[in-house]
C-alpha cells in the first residue's frame, strides 16, 4: 500500500510545510463516514491546504477491513498533504509523554501528532481537546460543534 501521490511533496526534514491547518483522526473519520457537518466544514475550508499528520493517515488505514477498503480510504484522502515526522518530533513527543501521560492521560500517538502540529505552527483541528490542551504552544481547536 503506498501513500497518496502528493504525500511526498515535502521532505520530512523540511521545517516549513506548506499547509494551512492540520486535522486529527477523529475529524477525518467523521468526513469518511459521510457526516454532513464534516463535509460542510471541509468544503468551507477548501481554499486552504489541509495537512494530515502521517500518524493520523496511518490510523485511518488501520481501520480498513480489507486491502480494497484501504485503497479506497487512501484515494479519498489523496487530495490532502501528508505531513511526516521530523527528527525532532520524536524527541519532543517523548518529553511530553513523560510529562503528561500520567497527569493528562495523553497517549503516544497524541504526543507524536502534537509534536508535528507544534512544529508546523498551524491550527490543529480535533474533537479531543481534553488531551491536546496539555501541549504547550499547540493551537488545538474544534472544527465544529458536534450535535
């Protein structure tokens, strides 16, 4: 299974990645499940470049029940830019994991995804604000109010 064609636009060592905002796995799942509010939100932001942290992309693929479904999911997300881990991201994530895992209940993937988002310095949209509020300098926001 290969990544979408545009996922390699930037080398993982690039400090500046050309995206306007990042999304968490939960937002992508709502879109992929056909949630109308998610579709409206994405359409309203279609002029901006959406970035998907590579770990969120991998979580989506992990949810596939077959290779066919995995290919379909990758195709549906292929219009977005995959943002890869940088060498410093794992160091930052480890530091945050040691600091916030027990006090805030954040997991390994939360720490790695937050490290990518902080490095990029763009808004990060998630419905899991509770976990992501622990990370300093992370601009975590809810994309829309869930009903």
